[in-house]
C-alpha cells in the first residue's frame, strides 16, 4: 500500500506566521501611546438621593369627608387657663434629638446634623407658601391643629400625657416644617380664618387638619366645617 505524507509549509512561511502572532500579542497588551488617553467603560449613574419623607400622609378625601361628618360641631370653648406650657412640646424622641430636630431631619433635603442632633445645614421646602429655606433658623415646626385651637376645641379637658402626645405627634399629620413667616401668619387660626397661600396645598391641608381633629376627638365650629368642606372639594 502506498501512503501520502502531508506537506509541511516552507520554513520561511512558518516563521512569518509566528512573528505576526507575537506582534498581535504585544499590540493588545501594550499601554496607550504617549499623549493618548485610554477610554474606560462608562460607570453606572449614581442613584438619586431619597426625597424627604415629609409629613405623614393623611387619609384620602373620601375617608376624611366621613371623618368630618362625624366631628362635633360647637362654638369655641373658653381660652381660660390656656398656656403653651400646658402642652409639653419638643420633648426628647431619641438620644439628644427632640421633636423639632426629628421633623427638621424628616422634612428637609440633604440635612446634616451635629453631635447634638441640631441641623447644621440642609434645605426645606415650605408647602404653605412655596418658599425654599436654606437655614434651620428660618424654619418653624407647625402644629397642623394649633395648640390654642385644640384647647378651645376640647383639649382643655385632657390630661398632661394626652397633651404631650398631641404636641409631639410624629405618627400622624400634625407636625410639618414650614417657613417661619407662614407659621406666624397662621397663628392659632382655623381654616375659615387662614389658609396656605398655595391653593394647590388646600386638599392636603384640609385632609390633615380634619384627620387630626378626628383622631383626637376635637370639635369644629360651623364656619370651620364649611370651609373644610370647600377645601376638600379641591381634591382631585
């Protein structure tokens, strides 16, 4: 039997192929030439910082309308014996953080606090008047239902423990960070006497006010109830 042997490539051709392979390896692993910048793959975008938690959301308008209908309608009670000191407020919530500092941290953006829990920087948007505030000293913590309004709506008959809970309620829609100017313009007035300048906030405001009064069994005046009804009608 005869057999054929494979012909081997000429030596010169084999040497040329080997040289090309070596050159390719050098080019792949070599650093970029001087004056040229290596292109790195793009990094994934950093996640956006979380939005401020803000005041706890009150129930939806249909629920609040039922709560409003259940409230006692009565004239305001006497202010005799009232004092803000009857409502222990800004109590310590944890470590060195009092209620005010907790709300500032909750409602603000990029809030930095010091070792004593005081807000040293950040920004706060005031939903009452649309103002953005750059210093904690410009921010007031508003009681949605003011302490004096609560007093003449039934809180005059509460014990100190219930007044303390009311004045420091972080669970419900009772505390909100707003501009000092809007808070002081509001004072202890009910919605028939004062409303946020931003009409787009009237739905949330009326829901929060009514819900707090319902939770704590406080009364409303006829004028207050009528205005709350109108404000709830602005809810989409």
